[in-house]
């Protein structure tokens, strides 16, 4: 599956904005991303495996809240990170 990576996470992917990953669910896909790009998942999920407040996941342009959502071949996953500061 094609995964679109936001700028704040591209240091994990060697600067790539788009990577390939696989998984039957969103969580499995994140596990696969973390195997390929160690440490990346911790930037998106907290210690209780919940989505961090500043991160959003979209599957085929639909926002996802459930990490158990089943994925299909050909799905496109977009990860967005909100910017903060002041």
C-alpha cells in the first residue's frame, strides 16, 4: 500500500514523502512501517497505542479513528501531523 508521509516524519524515511507498507489493519501497517523505519510509530502512537493528539490518519481520504480498521490492497494511507508552537 502507498503511504504518504508528512514532513515531520520524513527523517525516518530518508526524506521520502511516499513509501510502501503492508498490513491487514491500520495497526499492522504501522507495525510494518516501524520495522522498515524504526522509531516512526512512537511519533504517531503513545505508550498505550493510542493515536497522538497531533496525528491524523486517512485511508482513501477518509479519516480513521480505529486502528483495527481493515485495509485492502490498493488502499492509500495518508498521515498528517499538526504543527504546534507559538
